[in-house]
C-alpha cells in the first residue's frame, strides 16, 4: 500500500475530527436528508442523540413549518431561522450546503446572544449620539458669539475659530447621521407604512439640492414619471433618496452633470441618481454600504462625508424590501439605483 493512502478508519477519524473542530453545531446528512453523524455541539444545540437518531430524517428532529418550507424550496443561499427544538427561548440560524459530493452538511448556531449584542450596540450609539447634541450646541453658540464680537478678531484667531466652527459642523452632521441610522435600524413598525408620493418627494429633494449647491454649479437634471408612488415610510425614503443625491453632489466635480430619475422599468419602480464624477473602482463596490467606509478618506473629510450615508440607505431598503444597485466605471461616473417591486407601488 502506498505511504500516502489512508484506510477507511483513518479517513473516518480525520473526518469526525474535522467536524468536531467546527465552531458551530454540524450534522452530516445523506442526499435524502437522513442523519449520518454530527458533532457534540449538535447534541447540545439541536438535541440530536447518537447513535439513536442516526438514520432518521432531519425533519423528525427539527419539526418546524419554516424549516420544512426552507427544505422544500430547494434554495439554500440564505439561512433559515427557527426556534430550538430543546429550548423555546433560543433562536437558531440553520444553513444547509452540499458536502463532499455525496453528503449534505447542516450547520446551526444560536443567534439570540448575537441579536442582544446588536441591540445593545444600537442603543449605545443612539444614547451617546443624543448626549453629544447638547455640548456641541453649546460649543457652537460660544464660537459664534466670539466670532461676532464687536471689536473683531485678528486674522490668526479668525482662522482658529473658523476651524473650530468647521469641526463642530462636521461632528453635528456625524451625530445626526448616527441618530438617523439608529432610528432606521430600530424601526420595524409596519403601521407607519402609507402611500408616499414619490414624484413630489423627488422634486422637492432636487429643488433643495439646487438651492444648497449653487457654488459647484452642477447641471442637475430630472426625469420623473408622475402619479406613481410607493407604499412605505416617507421619512425613511426621503432620507435614502437624499443621501444618494448628496453623495452625487459631493463627489461630482464642479459643473458636472447629475441625472435624477423616478421611472417604471418592467416590473420595477426605480429611483436613480447618475453622475459623471470620478467613478468607483470595482474592488470597492461591495464595501460601500459598510459603516464608516469611504472610498477616498481625505476627500470625504473635505466634503463632510461620514461614511454612514449608504449604511442608512441599506437599512431603509431592507425595511421596504427594495434593492440598491450600484453601477460605476472608474474615471467615467456612477449610478446608484433603488429598485422597488411593482406590487409595492400605489
């Protein structure tokens, strides 16, 4: 026998050692979803007993309508959330994937603690952001009072207080965006949903953008289909659309062109903002909705960007079951588009 061959017992030992080392509960299933083996975490988390449960169908162990539907749809790209069969207070995230050609692996992890941590983080950010508003308002008040002093300041101190005022403004924008993000993350009340007149909302945002953006002299053009709205939360949709427009304004050179549209495309309703700015490199596209991620950190500081705008957009769209599609070509420009299902229109 060649030196590198492994006997079946050696292969089984390595295989079981491997699944035992996994950080999550793991069950090995046959192609027809019969239980073959698993690790000790599966016994603790799923209540499976070895060898008694070997040969049973997985649905005899995980008796849950959502899990049955998950298996029947035969699409395992996203995990399934179910209640633990041995602890009603524990929520499990279940993932199923092909393994080794002739086997299926089911992975499970408890996510209750994870969600508690996320909630604590959101509450901490919201509370800290709220508490920062008062001292920032006080600092701004004193700076403006000093700047408006009757005798004036010499050029050196004028520059110092202008710098302080600029940094206070930047912090105020950051605090406002943190509060907006926290509000969007915690808002899951569908009772707030109502008809939103998107043509009016978009036109108002564009008018505000033109008024506030006179220095850069952008050519902001619109193409808006009238009498087509959506069912949603107006404040959230306004925040998402405003963030996309403000991003285009911030990152498009002076006298550039920005196209804002609200259109029906096939079975979708689409809000889009297209610019002829610098564009975004392909390797950066997937990270744009991360908190505090900025394509160009130095440029974002100059424009007051916080790296939170697209994170806010992402959470708004999750709440509205909409999708953000980003198209960009480096050196040519970018398009950010929100796609709503037509059945969300009204």
